C-alpha cells in the first residue's frame, strides 16, 4: 500500500488565502451593490447596464458560495482528523475461516 504524500505547507496557505479572498471580495461587492441601490448618487459601481449589474451580483453570489465550500473542503482535507484504520486480519486467518466452512 502506498503512503500518502503530505501536502506542502505553502499550498495549504495559498488555498486558504484564495478561499478567504473570494469570500471577502464577494461580500464587499454585494454590500456595495446594496448601498448603491439605496443611494444611487454614490455610484459605487459606476454606470452599468442593468443586465451586467445583475450578472455581477450573480457572479459575486456564486463566488461567495464557492469560497465557503472551498474553505470547508480545504479545512477537512488539510486539518481534519485522520480516519481510523480498520483492523486488518492477516491473510492466513481468512484462509482458515473459509476452509472451516
């Protein structure tokens, strides 16, 4: 049985930073969209066509969902508890069990 190679520490850090950055940037964009709706004079998002404004919010929402899922998955993979190994019965005991039947 092959041993699993450990993941480099820099890869763990990069994946966590990317997930957190996606969450923060998408939340900031959604907050600016809401504030721009209440006070359009602020022009947080600038002049945009209505379709592209809604598409941007949809993309920000998807980025938020994917960032949260990515963060959960990376924490489970890198920092989660290792599964308990099942007790193995040596091959000879299997042969004895089947021989008795």
